[in-house]
């Protein structure tokens, strides 16, 4: 026993020395600021993030009630405002429900999952409130319309408030929690880059550890300060609570050793498995009598989810069609006055199960567009690489003046509502592709063909034409693998500001 105790002490002493050297290496890698960044980040507490979300949620719920009340009041009738004022303590019940679903501080919770949790928690609280009013025999004095409106407004305003909060504060140094990344290889680089690009998740990488001396330096600006043996001291000395183990290629025995001896000092450990290209949203851990199992919810095969999506498509298409009946004549007149040719343009595209169909759009190009493109590429061969890579030109000579406006606002795709009503397209999905683009999709085409193409989609709200064709294919593949009604709702919500500001449209 004394020998083992001495050995353990010696190991801890070596690790402590390595920790001090790691801190010195942080100074060398990024100057004194390297150490300051790590220490200051370690002082961050998630209560700041929680407090902002609490304030945002309370304001959103309160706004929902007030807006619903005034809309009902405008419709006329006798309302007793003091009865609704007495319900203000129920705001805390909403906050408690959100807390119970892990929405404070919501570190690492993606927006799609956040929308799902908010919707379920809000619905449960409103159901409880309705049951209490019914049981207390006060149901006859409360307006059911106000309850229904406030429920709908809450589901809309609570996620919106959180999105605005992230937009305003996510880039601040005090937002979120500091994270140590174990592994400076390809996966480590990907993790650090992803977290740096999506600060709203609240996971801020402050240090990277790797046993390979050749990988010292930095990963996407984050210092690689030492080997994995430094991890326990970072957790203890700097009180870091989050770590990401990004070594999917490590053998099982080595992985277990890393977890038990180094990563186990962090209360929150995120493990990156060797399952790239796999569904990531609707995966749930299961315990099979000591065996870790991952259950993947195949949403595309779930009848209920598909029925909800079809109903959502029809309702949205019918709703948009009402407004389209006003816009279509105005847009048609503008197209006719701007350039000769038809108002609508139908092009053969390929959809679910590889079925061809004609996708309709407002004409945004000149009539002899193919000839103009060939002549333009012949005169300017430097643009040929851009066209072959992305199938897009930033300054396309074929697009008309009205066409530029229609494309920037996405109004050129308004006629595709007809394709949705016919069942050829969906409101949300991959963009319908040409036959020439099937080969460019490669192995991913089988994924694309599993769903109906959509008017809007993940890559349209993630950069639109600023993305390369390969990035678009990757986003379409992600959408199919992780499809759910919640993902569709998330994309629809993001479509509105993207269409309004026209970022990435040309």
C-alpha cells in the first residue's frame, strides 16, 4: 500500500509540474494574454446566461398575455382586467417549467431542441392553468380566445426573445461557460471551429490539450497548452466544469483510461463518438443492463411526424396563397414592364424518389438566358471556375432588374406554392435540383431523394448563395438525417429575417 500511495503522489506531482509548464506554454503561445484569457474565462458563471434567459422568458410570457388581452379587447365585449392581473404569479410557473426542461442556462442546447422544449413546457403550463380555472369554476369569466392567443404568442415570443438575447450578448466574453477540448487533431479543430462560429451555444473553448508535442501552438486561435494530464489541474485550479473529449479514433482501452483518469474531473463531459455523417439531433442514450446504447429516432419513418408535416405544408401553403393573390398581379406587371417574355418560368427538377416535376418560379432572367451565359463565360473564362464549382455567378448577366429584387427577397419562388399544394414539394426541404446536379450530389443523392424538395431549406437560412455547392449538399444531408417537424419550424422562423435582409442572395 505505501508503495502505491507513493507512486500516486509522484504521478500527481509530475502532473502538477506539467500543469505549471502548460500555463507557461500558454504565455509563450499567446503572450501574457494567453494565461489571462484562460483564468478570466474560468471565472465565468452560467448564472449570467441563466439570468438573461429568465428575464427574456418572463418578458415574453408577460407580453403574450398583454397582447392577447388587448387584441380581444379590440374585438369588443365585456372584460374584467383585474381578473387577468391576478394571474401574474403564473409567470413563475412558466419559468419553473422551463427550468425543469433544462433551459437554464441551456448550455449546448441547439435552437431546434430549444423550440421543442419551450413548446412542450408552455403547452403543459397552459393546460394546467386551464384545468385550475375549470376546477375553480371560474371558467365562465375568462375568455378562451385570450388563452388560445396567449398560448400561441408565448410559443412564438419566448424563442424569439431568446434568439434576440443570443444575438445581442453571445459574443460577449462573459457569455456561456469555458470549455477544455481534449484532442488537437482533425476532430478537435472541427469542434473548436464550430463552437467559435456558434457562440450562442454557450460553450467557449479556452484551452486545448494533446499528448502530441508536434501539435503545440494553437487551434483556431485557442492555445494548445499541454498534454491530457494537465486536465485535472485545469479543473481544480481554475474550476473549469466543462470538457469535450474529441478523440474519436482512440482505441477503446485508451479512451476509457482518458475518461477515468483525466476527463472525470469535469462535472460535464461531452464525448465525440466516431459517428460522423450520422444523425445527431434525435439520438437518445439507453442503458441495456450496463451496455451503452444509442437510440436513433427515424423521424422519416414515423407516421405521426409525416402526417403533421403534410398538414403543416397544406396550412402554410393555403395561408401564403391568400397573400400571394395580392402580390402575384403586381409582380406580373413589373416583370412585363421590365423585359419581354413570360411571367412564369417552369423548369424540370427532380424530387422525392427521383421523380421529375416542373418547378415554377417568376421569371427573373432574360428569355435567351442560356445563350447569354455561354457568351459571358466565353468572354470571361475566369468566371467559368465559379460557375462549375457553385452553379452560381455573383454578377449574373442573365438576371433582369426586377429579377434582382425578386431573388433578393425570395419572391421569385412564390409560385412554388402551387407545387406544394400539388404534393410535389414541401414548404421546407432541400432545394429541387436539376438532372445535371444529381451527379454532383454523389452518394448524398440517395438521402436527398428520401424527402420532398422545399421552397426554403437549411442552406438557404445558413448563407444561401455564399455557400459552396459542397456545403449546400452537406446541409441538405444533415437536414434529411435529422429531419423533424421542430427542425422545419426552426428553418421557417429563420427564413423570415433572411428573406427580409436578403443576405447571400444574388
